[in-house]
C-alpha cells in the first residue's frame, strides 16, 4: 500500500468551529496582496456567507486576483446564480462546479482557501452559519455545529496552492495537451514531496483520475499501524468493507478504537450506520452517537502523533466519488489538541452497547439491512463498482 508523502517544517493551527475559522479566514483575505484561490461546497446566503463574500469582493476591489469555485449542488441553483452575478460585478472570477450534473454526479466537497501562496485553509467547514443546519438553513441548532479546519503555513502550502490552481484550470477551457501537462506538473510536485526525509504534514486529495483511493489508503495505512488508540469522528459513517474491517481488526488486536458518529440528520444514513454496529461492537469497537448538535467534523487521531482534518466523510460518496481534501499532521502537540476536542465530544455523546440491539425489533433490523443494501447498490452504480 502506497504511503502518504509528508513535508517538513510546517506550522499547522487547529481551528474549531466557525468561531475560530471565519475570523481567521476573513483576516487572511483582507491581508491578501496578490491572489486568492477559494473553493467550497456550500456558500450560504446568510450573514456568515455575506461577510466572507464581502471580504472576497474587497480583495478584488483593491486589485487582488480572486479565483473562486463553488459547488452547484451544495450551494443550490438559486443561491449560486445570485452569488455569481454579484461576484462577477465585483471582479471576482467565479466558476461553478458541475452545474446540472453535466459531468456526472461527482461533486467538489472540498473546502480550500489559499492566500498569496503563503497560507492555506483546509477542513470541513462550509461557508454558512454555525447555528443552523447545513442542509436546512432555516433549522436552528441547539449548539454551534461541531466542525474543524486547519490554517497551514510552511512548505505544505505549495502543494495546496498547486492543487487549487489545477482545479481552477480544469474548470476552464483546457485542451487535451494542456491537461496532460497539468497532470505531469502535479506528479512532479508529488515526487518532490517524496524526496523529503522529515515527516510532519501531508495534503491528500481524492479525485476520479490521479487519486481515486488516496484518502482511504491513508486511513487504512494508519489504522493498520495503530498500536494504542484510534479516535475517529465523522457525521456520515458508511465506509466499504475494507475500512470497516480495518477498524474491527485494530480493536481485535487490542487497540482502543472509539467511533464518534453524528446522527439525527438523515434517516437513511443513520440506518446504514446502524447496520454496521453489531459487528463493530462484537470486535470491541466503542461506538458513540453525538446528539448535542450537528456533528459535521471529519477528523481522527491515531496513537500519539497522527491526526487528520479535512472534508472527507467516511462514506461511499467521499471515499469513492466526490472530490475531497484532507490534511494529515504528524505532530504530538497537534494530535493532543484534537484528541482533547474529540474526547470531550465523546463524553457528551451516547455510548451504544450490544444490549441496546437486543431491544431492536426484527423489522427494524431488516430495515437497517435493507438500507445498507440499497446504499451499497447506489454507490456501486455511481462509483462504477469501486464501493466494496
């Protein structure tokens, strides 16, 4: 299994929820002097979205080149049309990812911003208000959405910047020869990263060309080498068999495996996750459901110094279909900081026990299995058989 490529001497700051993220993001945009690359799945028309939009427009107004990508499905047709008109008038260059599913069902689920090729933001936080559900902007949450991003400075920014530029170019008018040359340039950047000896952080993307299984491979490699503990938090838990077996295998060999799952948002998603519980619990995995607010974070800490923050859910869409971006950090202090957040969320959650399923009726159990079979069939169709 191909290992992750790391670069050294980076400064990675953990950003918890919009309270940390949006002031840092807007501050970086307001300090931009030459260029900004920005990509997101959801860009809401609420106060938070308006504040970020205003910052991007201010930057363009003072001569900064602003290249912005928003996903058509995630943002919504009506909102993205309004946004596009306003941005173009303000001289922000704006491209829409895969409108009306013209290029299949793949979405860009990435959340990336690179400012002046000097700092970058990567994570799971969309551009929307922390206090409202991201798939229903009128539904208020009991507490701020639980989510994370990172602010990156150092050599790793070059890889993020290169990927942001490439994504922008791919969505433009790019001939076959230019696309081939772009692919070669990206491979050259990866070779340069592999040449570095010291390991600190890595930028891992998933797409349907060069990196079809990159994020899953990174997880499987880390899980396979786990010695002490695995803390995994994710809102949509529906991985393929290999991923589920990697979690179970780690637990069976004595590793403490804690799985924190967001629930209550999508019934089908919850049913699919429930279908996995019995086997995971039998293997010794501790399953905890989070009900306090919407859990949207896609984070993990393995042992003392491996941590990841990004946009990729642990489900078929993220691991086998959509475009995603994660940062992996190998640093004890960073891992401990993220671990403390996850452990607090675990303490706020509800632990699922084997006995809980003794009270689940036969028809409900069949419903869980039917949900998984339906999900599996859909993923195999959309992901062209890659979900397994």
